[in-house]
C-alpha cells in the first residue's frame, strides 16, 4: 500500500489512556452511489471558488506539501501541523495520540446529516476525544481497515488527506459552527490555487483561526 497509514498497523490493539474525556468530533466519509468514499469536507464544498484540486499520490505527500506552503506563507499555526503530521498514528505522541479501533460506530450530526448528498451513507473513520485532564494528548480512535480500503480506491489518498487535515483544523474552529467554513478552508488547502498565490493573498482568504477551548 502506497500511503503512510500502513505504518500504523504496528499499534494494533493498543488501549486508550485511562481518565475522563470530552467527546469531540467524529470524522468520516460518505459512501456514495458510485461506490466510492468521499470525505465530508469534499462533498460539502462541491461548489467552491478555488478551482481544481491538486493531484495527490499519497496522503503523506499531500499533507507535507500543505505544511511547506503554510510555512512559506508564514501561517502562525504551521508548526502545530508539523507536530500533527509527525505524531500521526504514533501511539506515543505527546500532543496527538492515535489508536486503532475498527468498525467505529457512526456519530450522527444534524449538520452533517443535512449536508450529506442524497444517496451517500455515513461511514465513520475517526473518533476524536479531548482528555479533560490538563496536559494529556488528544486522542484519535481510527479505523485503519477502512482507511486502507479507501487508500486503494481511485482518488483515495486525496480523500484521506482531506480527512486528516479536517481533524487538525477542527482544533481551530468552534464546535458550534456549521462546519462549512472549515470545509471551504480545507478545500482551499487542497487546491491548485493554494500553491500559486502569495502570502498576502493567502492571509486575505485565511479564516480567523484560533485555538478552540475544549473545556
């Protein structure tokens, strides 16, 4: 398999940390009439002003390209994305901790359910938990079997990149928001436009990112 997600198989069977936690979001895909999986952010922003997306060979390559471009544009939170990428699917991550758990139950959301196109059913890929104890890493329970399947479909690495960037961006958007602003920004980060603009143009399009208070 071509994507970095396979490295995480090493951590099969790891147990979650003890302690209380506050449920965050649940990242997933729409399984649609063409029998392919699409990240919600991709489906929610079909009509957008950013032009075509970039060609993606692997999710890792896509995320690294986004990181390098954010650094070029002097994005204040770029180095947090660097930590996120470094700790992806590493069970001992200091800030972000990834744990395998197959067949995650679907998280239902009024917002997502209304925006999901007709003919697309919800499939859960990630559950995010923010520990209530200060200093503990965020936890992501991931269905690696599902991600491996999606990675093998045409366009799958792009969809996984959308999903993972969504999980990172969720830290900077209020949970009560409609989610469309996050989805549109995610679409920008995966577009050819993102790589051809300059720092000034990026800062004009960039939403007001702010680290979200979990508790």
